[in-house]
C-alpha cells in the first residue's frame, strides 16, 4: 500500500514539474515573439516617418525641376479646357485622373531612393538586425488654381494630395510587422504668366558675321580686301581704303554717323555712311545702317563651369547654391557643402577637384590653393562623364583636333614632354583619356544640357591659361579633318589663343565662293573659339596648312574680348590678329574664315585678302557652338512669350491622419 502511495505521489510531482516546464517554455516563446514583433514594429514605425519625409522631399524636387526648366509643365487643357484663360498649364497634374502621369512616377521613384539610404539602413541593421521596406500607394486628391486678386498674371496652385504608405519592418530573427499610414501633403505653388511682350531676345555672338566693338582702333589699319557674307557691326565706325575692294553681301551697321576713308589720321577722312556703292565698298541690298550700341558679354567663366555641370549656367538660388549644380559638391570637416563659386565668381578649387579626373582616374592634387597643372576630364564619380568636357590647368603648348572613324580626338601638350590624348567615341558612348602608360575609359560622352528639352553632345574645352598652338588634322603629309560630323565644341582660354593650322569641318558649311552648301540644314559639326581676356592670333605653319603658301582656312565662330585691361602691358588685346614675329603671308595668300568673327578691336591680319564667309546656321543668333558667349540683343523688333513660370514654392507639409498595425 505504501509503495502504491509513493508511486502515485511521484506521478503527481512529475506532472506538476512538467506543467511548470511547459508553462515556462510557453512564456519564453510568447515573450520572444512579442519582443521580435515590437522590434519589427519599431523598425516599421521609423520607416513610416522616413518614408513620409522622403515623399515630401521628392514632391518638392519634382516641382523644382519644372521651376528650373528641366521638366515640362503639365498641360491642363487636355482634361479641363480653359479657353485660353490663365494659365493653360499647371505644375502638378490632377492625381485623380493622372495617377500614372510621369510626374507621380518620378515622385514615387525618387521617394524610394530617399527612403532607402545605405548608410542609414546599415546603422539600423547593426542595432538589432532590423530593416524596413516601403511601398508608396497611388495618390489621390485635388489641385486647384486661385488667381491673385487684381493681378491678371499671378496665380497660386494649391495642391492637396492624399497619400498612402505601407512599411514592413523585419528582423533577422524572423519578426515582422507592417504599418499603413494615410494622410495629406499640402503645398502652394505661385505661378507667373509671362505674357507676350515686345522684347529683346538672347542673341549669341556667333549671329554676327563680323563684329568689332571698336572698328577703327589702328590708324593705318583699314579693312582688307575680301568678301563679307554675314551681318557686320561695330560699336564705333569702320575704316576703308578706296584702293581695296570690300564687298558686303549682308547688312552693315555701326553706331557712329561716319566712316573713315583713305586716311592714316583718326581725325581726318571722315565721310557720311554710304547709302550706295562707292569706290572700294560694295553694299548689299540690306544697306549700311546706323544702330544703337550692342552690349558685350560680361565674362567667360560659364565655359569653365560648363566643364563640370554641362550647362555653364551660374544662376543661384536665394541661399547662394547654384540652380544647376555639378555632379559632386564636397563637404568641409563639419559636413557642410563647400560653396561652388569663390569670391571672384569662379568655380572653387575643391569643387573642381571633386569633379575632375586625370588619365590615372585620380582627382587633381591641390597646392597653393590651386589644382595642379594637367589635363582632366569631367567625372564626379570616376566612372561616368558627368559634365561637358575637358579642363586644362595651365597653358597648353599645342592642341591638335582631328577625327578618325567618327571619333573625335584631342591631343593636348603641356611643355615638351607632357601629352594627353582624349578620344570621344559617340558610337560606343565612351570617352578615353590617355597620358603615357596611364589610360582610363569613362562611360558616356560630354553633353550640353543647357537646354533641358534638347540635351545633345557638346564639349567645353577650357584652358586656364593660353593656347600657344591650336590646329586641326593637317600635319605634314597627314591631312585629316579637325572636327567629326557630330562634334559640337567650344574652346575657351583665359588668355591668348594662337591658331597655327587649318581647322576644317568634316561637313563643310560653305562652298569655295562662300555660298551655303546645299545640305546646310543637316550639318551638325560646329566650333567656337573664345577668349575674354586676350587675343586670338593667326600664326600659320607650312606644316599645318594645306596652302598654297601660307593660305589658311578656319571653320569656326571666333570671339576675342578684353575684360581685364590691367594685364595688357601696352599691347592691344581683344582682337583677332596676326602673330608678330611670324613669317608674313605672300601677296597671293588668302585667309578664309567660314563661320563668324567677333572682337573688341579691329586689328591687322597681314593677309592682303581675307574672305569672311558666314555660316548661315548662325543667322539671327538662334544657333551657336555650345556654351558660346551671348548678349541681350535683337536684330529686329520681335514679340515673344516665355509662358508660365514658377516664382515661389512652399515646402510641402505632410500630415499623417490614420494608421494601423499588422503583426506577421
């Protein structure tokens, strides 16, 4: 009996012990599950706040693209005709009827990028192995327009969007929780309707066949014999000799009411502007006119900036940051962005360094507050071309341009032993920079993004110094064209540029008589040569010109100005002239310019005959080499309209209204 009792008690105690163990194990599992659920919930909760902010930032960025002209306005007339009332466009499309509009597609894609930042995700995962994933639900809501009282050309676009965000938090241990938040994002956008008015237009200086700020700068320098096929203008007056033969096939204009004829004295030989042909001057049907002064461009630093930002546009926001920033803006030791421009208005050294690479794919070193001398390509990431071209720090001893197989080559020498070759291959969409045994190939080619609606290949080759020799593909017995069919290029130097050889397009723009070629409308190759503080010299070498003799041919729009007179040292600058000390051309040698010629001061060319054949693509200033200098000017009175623009954008305000949680 005692044995049975003992066995029963042991069984009861065993059962009680097993119950205690089961209860403790169950509590442990429940506690672990609850802990994992809470960890994943906290990850999801953090993700909701991050995603809400990311959605607001993405919405603002997309509207700012429209403000900068990088994206088009939404045409409201298709869905809600307004019969020409202001405005017929709006910044934000109606989300109810246009949920799949590219505007909202871009907003959600950008919000996904902002919500998933690798560095932040790594920190979160390092805490407890948690992470989150975001899904942005389709937006709804309304966009309304309210015209400002009493102001016909002002309106406010009021945007109220209903959003939905689903965020799932997970842990490495298997926890999962989802949160869904809905709410509203509100923002106001002020619009301005820039109605049609009589106004001037932006006029590229290539629109002049010949331009002189001072057309009579040397007492014994009259216009050489030859043909001018494009518009000619001077902000003073022109000088002539009756023994020469100058033929104008287009309009001639000047500011003064007289010309100087047959005199080596500035104060003598004044005659009224001719109204018909006279000895030594043949005038076209467009006539010889007196007009107001044409302003000159302020500086050439936009060409420098174009190398790294692909637009050359230096406009700034109210906080001083550029509207068109470069690919990379470095930060200082406190994590603050370094200003893109220095106190003089040029690109700051640190920003240049961050956006340039050499043949070894290294950023330039900095010594004495400047990047080291060398040749660099525009890349802010070391793998892709992110700007418009080529930066040469220091003077260039020689630059040769030539094309082979559709590729464009730039051979740049500094000193006697440093030569860098850059090959732009449009067909392969690659750019290669080589110096000695070092070579790096980048994805992409230099682009001109100055017109966001017409992004196309375009190169800014900027030399922070002088160019001692600039030439094309003629070198002894080797004779190649300088520019490939698709090359659009502007070469800018801080100081002087000396042209030593023929520079010819693959696809010519004029025939031997100066008439436009029959296929001129389809010709794409174009070259600009520009200095804002120096001279453009001709110094023909028999090795680099096709002749006969020292006859020379240049296909380009050239411009020389003198923005800084303090470094002239008694030499006339801002002119297109012959290099002193060079061999003079023979009596039968001819200089042919197929393009346009713009300069501050008229100067001697040392050629007895100069044909200035106008590239008619430049007519009216609508077409120009990329990043070429321009000014505000109108050849004729013209009524234009710039349409609707955005003046002010209020920061979007996101307000969460409801949310619910789901543990998984």
